[in-house]
C-alpha cells in the first residue's frame, strides 16, 4: 500500500486493473486502518477517474456473495448518499411503493456514513433482519415483492471499511460505488447522485450495461428528487430538466423533508409515511421518486401513469402491506 499511496500522492491515477487489485487486497485484510484511511483521503482531495471507479466496482463484484432471485426482473432505487442534506429515507420508502405497485425490488443499502439514518439503519429499526441466505431472500421477493441487501453482508471490502467510513463522517468513493454493486444485478435502476459530475460518470458506466436506468440529481444538491428545485433526469434515451410541479405537483421546502435527529425519529417518520399518514410534502417527494422508478421500467405509457400507480400503491395500503409481509417473514 505504501507504494500505491506514494504513486497517488504524485498526482497519478490508477488503471482499471490496479484499482481492482487494490480493492481485492483491501477486502482480504492486507491493509491496516491507517493505510485505508489514507487511501480514501486521496479521493476526498481529487475526483475519481472512470477507470478507477470501474476497477473498484469490478473488484467488489468479483468478491461479492452472489444473489439469484429465480429470474425475477428486479429494480433497485438507491442514492449515492453523502449529499449532507439529512432527509428522511426517501429511496427506501419509494422502494415499498414500487413493490406495492407490483414491481419486484431488491434494495441495496448500508448504514448512514454521513447522515443520521441510512437505509440499513431504518430497515433494522423497523424489524428487518439482515441476511445473505439466497433462499430466504427469494422467499421475500416472491411473497412481499421486496428484499433488502445490506451491503457489508455481501461485500467483504464494505465490511472492512465500515468503521473507518463512520469515523471519517465524510462522503467517500464508497458512496459512489454503492449503486453499482447490487449483487442481485437488477434489471432496472433509479440512481440518485449529488452532483452533475457524478451523473456524467454514472451515465457512462450504466450505458455500458445495456439495461434501462434513470439517473436523477436535484439541482440544489440532493441525491434524489427533492421537489425543492428542478431535477436533472438522465436515461438511456437522453436527458432533460424537470420542475417540481411536473414531478410532484408541488414544490416543497428543505424543512418539509428533514429526516430527524436520531434513528428512532427517522423510523417514526418512515412508519408514518408508509401507513399513508405523511404530510402532503412528504408524500409528494416519495411519490415522485417511486413514479420515476416505475417509469424507468417501461411498463407505463407516461410519467403521469406511473405517478398515478404510485399514488394507488400508497393510498390503497399496498405499499404498507408489502412492508408487513416482509417483516412477518423475518
């Protein structure tokens, strides 16, 4: 690692194969915490290259615990995190609304490194037991339309750096990797990014998969459709900027989507919204993200149709039923 660090400190970048080798060695425990922290810090001081990100992703996927969901075409809705906005768990809630609308979801997530409550924090708090048992995950998908994949249980490298990331409390390149290393290889992806540079990198990488995807970036820095500003939307077919009115029928304020100060508070907000008891602003944001995810599948003629399907899922209680079925299986 010392040679690698010296190389990077000379403002050089890693090739795809070098990046892959580093992440594999990290997962094998060949580096100590100080070396790993120094390595992560390099990418806090400069932008990661596409080759480096590609190599890190390849290494993580090579080592990951595989998931076979019996041929189901699943979707993932995930943000890179690290936007520093401390919103409630919008993507995770959107996953349940999508599941309630009939689209199977394999949600990939982790504990929050820079926020009070990441997806794993809230899922654990509401009673979900993390697992990498393929048969049990398959049963969840088939009975509840959704399963949750806690990243450290599938990626040895993510487990190795969990403590370091938490102690740093800063956005790292592992935030960028999260959406690209879902072990279930989802057929559809809605990815939220915190800036347009990351949107460009994701667009390049996701185009290569040949699968339908949608990348979203709120132009005021949220890694999801926040309805606090216009949103850049990038798909396989092109890109456009959409307004809060187009996406969610209304504009909201940052205070409306605040996620609370503790995991308990975040879980309470989550439960309230999934039961259909959220505020107009909370519901609008969740519905917009769920609608964009449903629209990504190509199963709806228009965004408006997918938005109506999301409303039906939440208001009929279908989304909440998916959550109840999932927790009952634990």
